[in-house]
C-alpha cells in the first residue's frame, strides 16, 4: 500500500545489523541489533524519538518532558536526543527508594537533565505532574513538549514501522524471509510499529510480542488503539484486526523490573553462549519467553522457520545492578 510517512529527524545509526544466533529447537534464530542504534542513544526509543523530536522542533520546543523508572532507557535516550537538537530535558522518574546515580541515571545526570523524582503512588498522576511542569516552563517563556512513557503513541509508532521496512530491505540483501518477528512489549510502541508494517505491506508475518509488564489483554487494547491512530495519521481508513495482535503472556515473572533466579540464569547462559547481553528488565525476559514458547511449540510455526528477535537495548542496566 502507498502511504507517506511523517517526517523525522535522523538520530539513530541505521540500518542496524542482523546477526544469527544458534538454532533453538529446530528454529533459526536471528537478532536485529537495535542496541546498536547509538551509544548514548542505544536501544529502541531513539527510533520513535526521531518522529517525536521532529514534531517537537516544528513546534519550537525548548524542553522535552518525559517519564519512566529511575533506570529508564527511554528517559536516557530522550536526554541524549534532546542535546543533539539543542533542547533540554526534564525527567519525571518513579521509584520508592533513594535514587542511585548509576547506569542510565548516571548518564542522565552527566547530560545535565532536570529531575523530578516521584513515588509509585504519585506516578498514578504522572500526566498531570508533567503538565504542571510544562506550565511552569511556560511561565518562564520556555516551550515544553511532553513525550509519553516509552514514546509509545501514534507518532512514536512510526519508528518501528520504519524499522519493519528496513527489515524488508535487509531480507532482500540477506536472501532470507523472516516468518516471525518478535519483540519485548513494555509500553507497546515497538510492537505496534512492527504490526503496522506487516499490515501495510501485507507480508503476512507473525508479529509476536512478549509482555514484561501488565497483561497481554491490556496491550491488545493499547496496541490496537495507538495503531489505529497511526493509520489515521496516514489517512488510511482501516483498522488493525485484534486477532493479528499476538502477545504472549506468562513471562512477567515477579513483576516489572523484578527478576527470578531462573531468569538471571538464562541471561547468563545466553551471554556466555552467544556473547550478547540481554537485560533483565526487557530483552532477557522476552527472549526467554520466546525460547520457552518455541520449546512448547506454542507459536504455530513449522520447524526451520526464520525467527527475528529485535534486541531493543538495555545495556546500561548492566552497570546499575
Ligand atoms: C522500552 C524498552 C522496551 C519496550 O519497548 P516498548 O516499545 O516500550 O514496548 C524493550 N526493551 C528495552 C531495552 C527498552 O528500553
């Protein structure tokens, strides 16, 4: 289908490479290294920020306001991206203990971000808190632009629609067709973008997400809502079929950001066998869920299928454990 993508800034180091891992349970496993999108900008969020920051620039924003956990990869990427385009960043970060300036939060601090720390109780009103901060900037004659958690909104979705189209190009170059594209689902924008790509190009791949927070039901609603909004930005009068949204539940474990010994053991084993670091909050949980689902033959695919897992980043968590 023909459509015109919204404009974006070029911030990420693209295209990111695709590597082959060892086969698993008679399936071919590939990883798209979106942890290579940059160093300071590393991970999936920069692809979404390319679209949101274009919009922020158009609106002559001076400061970006966003939110996440203390160790938010999204918050760190937002600050780095803000600096690249001459803006400031104000982070509203959630946690119930004293923040430790390690990992992502150390980078945020070194980049000179402004911080507002809130408790998880207060975070229920995070939208209002961000709006109040924006109003304070307005009083100082500064224009604020609010980016939602994970940059997962209708405009942010174009980051992974763009990535999907990049994958189609790489399939030609590599002479491979991917039957499955799989990713972590944290706030839903990565998954939504891939789903939109598959919908618009009618490639009939299975897009399989593994949620690391909430429930799959929650994300089916969220993903269909923001994907449909993206379709309307494109002027396409269609809706995503909820049946196509395949999000595997059951791998959240002890909860968002919490790990079990088994999960950490899996991450350690795959690091030692493949030389690739998957983080415990997102990619480690998700690829473990993918491998377990392959073993249990739950994906409804033939053996020898080509499965592409998107490595969405999380490297700095290693330095905050
Ligand atoms: C944010 C994040 C995700 C989740 O992506 P969403 O688009 O928010 O669902 C996955 N992996 C890492 C490393 C992340 O930082």
